[in-house]
């Protein structure tokens, strides 16, 4: 099991949530992260999901655009 971290901001850049997520894979971490965003009704807010090593897994900017995944 790996540790990931999800940080959610409001549109002014203030931190709303800072949650640890345990998952076996990046995809599982994304699924759990999106479920958390849905529960908190925060799907339109900027967020970043990263592995505890600092590797960015997913990012959504304040404009609601997700960073393109590497091929």
C-alpha cells in the first residue's frame, strides 16, 4: 500500500482540505481522490494529488482544467 496526498483549494487559493490517501496504484488513488471530492462537493475546486515521494499524480488548476497525463 502506498501513501498519497490530496490537497484541495478554494478559488482564491486557500486550502480547504488536506487528506492522506492509501492506495496500491496511481489509478486507485485517483479514484479515491475523486470520491472524496464528490463527497465534499468540491469537484470544481483546484486540487493536487501526489505520491508522498513528491511525484505529481493529478492536478486541476483554478480554471478547472486538469493537467494532461504523460503518455
